[in-house]
C-alpha cells in the first residue's frame, strides 16, 4: 500500500510539472501559426501625437510583404483611419523591405481625394486606426480578428501658448539677471574708485516711505563703513607694496658681488699676455700753409 501511494504521488507531481509546459507549447505553436500584432508606434491610447506627417508603425509577428499587387490591394482595404466623429482620413500603406513584419500606415492628406473632402489632421483630436480581420500575411495566414489602435493628437494651440509663456519667462529672467549684473558691476567700480554713492534723502524717503532723518543717518553709516573698508584696503595694498619692495631690494643686494679693488688678470693664475704695439702718428702735409692768405698763395704760384 505504501508503494502504491508513493507511485500515485509521484504521478501527480509529474502531471503537475509537465502539464504547464505542454499548454505553453500549444500556445507557442498557436502564435506561430496565427498572425498577430507585436507592437505599434504610437501605442494604443497614446496622447500628444504629432500632427505633422501623421503615421502609425505596426510590427507583426510574421512577414507581411504582399506576394503580388492583388494581395497588396486587398490588404490596403483592411486599414481605416478615422477621427472620433467618424470622418475618415485618406491613408497609404508602406511595407518595409528591411525589417520583416513591419509596415507603416501614413495619412495621405495631399491626395486628390483628401483635397476634395477638405481632409486635414486636427490637433487635440482622437483618431482610431482599424485593421480588418482579413489582413493577410506573406504565408497566407490572416489576422482573424479586428484590431484597433487609438491615439490623441497634440493640442497645437495649447503647445504654442506654453511655448510663448516659457519664452516670456526666459526673457524676463534674462532682463532681471542682466540688470542685477550691471548693478553689481557699477557698485564694484564705485568701490574700486573710492567714490561714495550719493543718495537723495528726499527721493529715497518718498520711495520707501521712511523719514528723511532716518535715511540720512543710514546713509552716514553706509559712508562710514565704505570709508573704513577703503582705508583697510589701502593699508593692505601699502603693506603688500612695502613687502614687494623689500623683497626686490634684498634680491638686488644678494645678486651684486663687491670687491676690494682692481686686480690684474695674472693674480687669478692666468698666463695670457697682451702684446702692446706702439704706432707713430702720421705727419700730414697741408697745401694751405698757416698765416698765408689766398692772394699770397696765388702770387707764389705765378712766380
């Protein structure tokens, strides 16, 4: 009895383990046999889809490239794009020859039909793409059930308003930042120049609502602090200049070498001798003897 019970338990455990795997295999085989949508862009119930060049990309689990023009025309009739009011939008189906199972359904509002019907893609509008059950794959298998992909387009007016608000905030921020930077730069230049900023107590009292005496006292305190800060800065600059001059003088004194007096080169052990040659000054003869005028010179020449 114990052996029979153990065998029964073992059989129950084997069935519980192998049954899910068998059902999973059946599901996989069913998926391989049937045509199904794997993914779409935009996804179902997406919002904020661009109005420009509206299109839907669909990835199937099989190759959907039509074998001939007849199948392509039949498949094209299985797609329908309409807004929430039921107004259809002209479309065109494009098949990818690079990625297996990929196609794109694009709005064709520039066609003659769209122009006649005055068909346009509207913003903030819900659109639904319907794919018929008779859509056929390359191997002849069909979708088998109607599939829908719904999405909502971008609200262009709202998007433009948000963009304009952001631009206005950015411009105001730039103006405030530039004004503060210019004010800080002016204050910095004023501090560096040592000039105190003048304050009109009457205008300041009118602007702030304070008394003239209070503003004058506050201005005096500010000027005293500025004068104190300027004096400290000048003292620090003077101290720094004194240190630099002392260092420069020390470097100059250390680089100069002093000697007791002139010494000949032989004192350092050199045997180099310079040969000194004396030259006689040249005697020049002049054609113009001293103390003779031009007339006497000419008379001597005539004789």
